[in-house]
């Protein structure tokens, strides 16, 4: 039960971090690529700070492992952003690639670890 709560907590944190990171990066994309006002970067910076704070809340012994596992969640969230915000539907290769990445995330997060 404790492991499943930790897993759910990690998934929620990873998803929230992904939304914050993508929103923050998109704010800069909008400024530099879509000719939006430089003021778009202010909420973008705030979103990136929130992203960093959320990622530090992951219950992992090592930052690198938490960051590596986050990668798969980020990829799925990016494809959701592509579809929902930008209106471009991911294709079957996007979905297949995301599934492979999520499998990697699961292996990193839940794989058995040797006790030090």
C-alpha cells in the first residue's frame, strides 16, 4: 500500500512538473517564434521555477534517477500539449515512442535496486 501511494504521488508530481516545464518553455517559444510580447516570459519563468520545485519533491535517493524517470512523463505530456494546445494530433509513431519511454520510466522507478 505504501509503495502504491508513493507511486501515485510520484506520478502526480511528475505530471504537474511536466505541465509547468512545458508551459514555461512554450512561453519562450511564443515570444521568440510566434512574435508574442516579451512579457510572455514572466509567467514562463514562474512556471519553470514551479517545475524545478516540483521535481525536487520526488522521493528518490538520487537526483539523476528522478530526472531520468521524469523523461518519459515529459515526453507523454509534450505530446498531449501538441494535441491539446497546438491542435496537431500525434501519429502512431509518436504514441509508440511515448509507450517505449514510459516503459523506461517504469523500469527506472520500479526496478529492483541492490542495497548499498
